[in-house]
C-alpha cells in the first residue's frame, strides 16, 4: 500500500488466497480512527470490520458507492480500485497524481529558487 498524506485509502486486496483456491477480492478501507468516519463507513453496503488487519472491508460489487462516498472525504483510491470503479460505471474524474515537494540542496524549502 502506498501511504497517502491523509492516511485514508481505498484499495482492493485478495482475501483468503487466490480466487482459484477459494479466496476472493474485496475493497479495503484504511484510515486513522475517526468517529465521524466510522459512522459513514457503517452506512456502506456489506461493510465489515476486519479485526486482524484493523481495516474495513466491503464487497467488490460496492466499489462505485464506496468511491463516490469516500473520495470526497479525502480518501486516496489505488489505481486498480479506480480502474474497477470506472469499469463498473463510476463517473468521478481520475485522482490527480501526488506532486513532489520542491526541494533545494538544503532540503524542502519555500525560499529556494526552483522554477514554478
């Protein structure tokens, strides 16, 4: 998982091994604990809390409602999750790529003379 600046992420993971061995794919929702977000997550279809992985999971079929609900709240959407979202009728624009912070020889600085 690529860390996002907010710590809020939507991903797709294999659960229980590969599909040919009885596993399946599910949506994984990760975020630092926030009471208001938990209430929002509990309204998602088929959601459940994975106590071992300490994350929320939803069935893959719920990808459109999950992204439409959580992306406006600052959740990053992994590329494979976004591709699945679009393939299932999602209409949000693609997420903007994260931009690197300009740095000078002395490290990150807003006073350096890098072109803007």
